[in-house]
C-alpha cells in the first residue's frame, strides 16, 4: 500500500492572526495528530483556532 501524506494542520493566533504550523504528536497507529503551540511566537498569547475553523470563529 502506498504511503499517503498527512495534511499539516495550521493554527491562527486569535490575538495577532499569525499562522503557526501544528506540532505533530505521534499516536499509536503510527500517524500524527497536530496541536497548536503553547504560545504564539509573535505576541505571546495562547489562544488559537485551527485554520479550517477560522472563518467560523471570526466575528
């Protein structure tokens, strides 16, 4: 079976809107799940929304 690449999950800081790549976390099946960083590298805030949900969370 051919390897199918995983899609990177991106997160957007709700404070300054800088986009971050999700941190890959290995799971038992050999795949990954992605989590937002602990804090934004640009502003230091800690609240993120996945890029897929950004349009729905924006006010």
